């Protein structure tokens, strides 16, 4: 077998593979002999079928199968040995005069080659790294939510503006009949609030669904219908009141602190607010990190210029899927995936040049940390090392989990690398300002 490469340009090449009869004959003959031993053909005893008949029935299929195996194995070996960085997979070139009856067979494959380029992680223009802080207003609101959540219900005989009303919404035409609890604080419509305030158990109040709640999603849960239907709904519904309650805020005492954070971990209202601030900002860090990763990705794609073997990639996309695509479909698919492909190449170069590959021992420790945080959510705050080790081994026996964790760990390694090497400017913002700036 002889394999040669013809360089078309920097991004395209053709590999030519010449296979002679000596390369495949022994394997083909062995398989056909095995067929002959096992063949059951009427008129012949088992193992006595003439080889000529076996070759006539199976020879071409066996030849094609064995030659294709030779091609795949040796082509992959050649690409590895020659250190050819290819995109997609080699594409067989159409050969009009090809004949499987020839003893010597010649094949040609098109290659799309990865481009050479440099990556400058430290861009000229600084990239904003948001530090989201929990401001006083947010902390106070969180304290109020905690007091409300852990407070006690006090039954009332008349609806007030801060009360909760339990009752049944009905509308015969829309087949609505759903019991629910409504907080008056979440109602937007002034007419609805005026109609409800002063009502008593047993009263029925007519409300318009349009603009009833401050948050649109609340209407679907209140009426027991899907969100799509609720979004289009503009009708009147009756709310028959069954129960009225005022939620009395919980006292900020040691009993509540222990229930929330464990015994004696928080001992005062000041420490409670400090804990809320710390926990909130830790959660915000995940969002700001993801925003930073997205922004650096976009910046690197824009700043790193290189050409791709576009014609080859369009052809490869056209034939590589389960169903072949038309020229226009392949072009559209390439345009949709081009940015992602460019970042894959950039990211791969950064990983190789800075030795950021994920090692198995790192992955195992990462898995144990992930498991530990999951257990903490269910109150298991101090698991034994042996327990973590056993769970981690089970997780890492699942290839899908290994892939998912590897991707998460690689994202973390890249993020740490970017924080160290990229040109960043830190900007402190509240969560509301972050949402406005980052996603407006």
C-alpha cells in the first residue's frame, strides 16, 4: 500500500491511496474459505461448495468490505503519523472510471486542514468583569421574605390589602374551576384590589384576567390553565372566597436562625444580613462568570482572524449527517455553525499551548467537590472521604457523566486562565444593574 499527499493550498489537500492485490488478497481468501466451510447451499454437502460459487456469491462484497477496512485503518494511521490537523473527516473523491474488478485499486480523499493562527488572549480593549454586590435594599427584601415564609397565618373575617385569600376561580365558558391562594400584594389591577378589600368568606368577587397580576405567569397557576392560554385570556372570572389569612412575620430570633443555618452559625440580625449578603454574592458569581466567559469568547472570535476550508466543510456537512443535505441547506448549516467551529479551534489552541488539559485525578477531585455541594443542599454537611470516594467512582463509571463533568471542569480551567491573562476591568454593580447592562 502506498499513501501520498498532494497539497492543493494551505487549507486543502488530497490524499491518494494505492492498494495492491497483495494488501487484501490473503484476508479475502481466508474469509471466503470460512464462508465455504459454513455455507449451506442446496445440492452440495456442507464444506464441499465449489470455491468458484462462493466467490461468485460473496467475493465482491467481501472484497469491498476488506478494502474499506484497510482504507479506514491506514488512512487514520497516516493522518496521525503525519500529524495532519484535519477538520471533519476525509471525503472520498468521485472517480468515474473506478472498477472493483481491477487488482490494483486507487483511491483519493479530500482533506480540509485546520488553519495556522495566533491567539492573543490579552485584547487591546479591556473586557468588563462584573462583580455583583447585594445592596441594602436587596438584603432587606430577603429578610422580609424569610420573615414572611416562616411567619404564621392569622385567620381574618375581612380581606385587607396585605392578606392572602384562598378561594375558587370559575368561568363556565372557559371551563375554569380552580382552587388557589392569592396574595393581594401580587395583584396589579387597582379595580381588582378595590373589589377584594372588605370582602368576607362566602363572597364571590368578579375580576378581569387582563393585567390582573404584577407578574404574567401568576395568572396561569391561579386559574389552573397553561401559560399559552393564559397569555391570550381576556375574560371575567369569579373568585368565591373561602378563607382569609394575614401572614404574621416571623420574629428574628435564635430559633429562626438555627432553623435556617444550623445551630449557632448565625446569632444576630446583623449576622443574618451578612450571611444573606455572602450567600447572594456567591450565587451571583456564577452568573457574572458565565457572562465573562461569553464575552471573552465573542471577543476572541472577533479578534482572531483566519480562513477556513469553507468549500470542503460545506461538502462535508452535506454528506456527514443521517440524511444528505442540498447545497443550500449545507451552506445554511455551515453559516450557523461557523462561529462555533472558529471558537473550537481557538479554544483548542489555548488548551494545548497552555497545558490546560483535564487530567483524571483532577476530574475525580472535581467530581467529589460537586458531590459534596449536592449533599450539602440536603443537609449532609460533612460527608466522610470514603463516602465521597465511593460515590465519585460510581459517577465516573458513567461515560455521559464523565463527559459532562469534563466540560464543566474545562470551562472552569479556561475561566481561571482568562481571569489571570486577559485584559479585564472589574465593575461593581447591583444585580438589577447587572441585568440591565449585561442583557439589555
